[in-house]
C-alpha cells in the first residue's frame, strides 16, 4: 500500500499546476518587485544591451508603449530584465501590462 501512496504523491508533485501567479510590486505604475509578469510595457525609452549592465554594447532601442516579453531578472541585484537572448534593459523603465 505504501508504494501506491508514494506513486500518487510523486505524480501530484511533478504534475504542473496553472495556479502559480507572479507577485509584483508596482509603485506609480513602475515595476519594482522581484517576481515578474509575462509581459511589460516600456514606460521610458531604453537602450537594449547585450548584458545586464551599461558596460555591454547597445543592440537596439525600445520606445515608450512597446510591449515586451519578460524572461528573467539579473541575478546580482535584479535591476535589469531580460527581454530576449542577450537582450537586457533596466527593470525600472517598465510598467505593468495586462496583456
């Protein structure tokens, strides 16, 4: 009987759920939290760089109102966000998007 209970618990543990929600802190419509939503709106026109720091080269720019996919925050202090492979911008330049 214990092996069936173990199997049931294992299946429940590895089965993905859709109840996970992002927790974000928004102050004056600017994202400042640690967990990210899936999408963000650019509130301040920004250079997109090849890494999470201003020492990286600018790859292109995003404009105010553009909606971008958010992937991950920089690990050291979370002040930069990845919007694609080797595409980073300051997190403070994004607003919450309901898309």
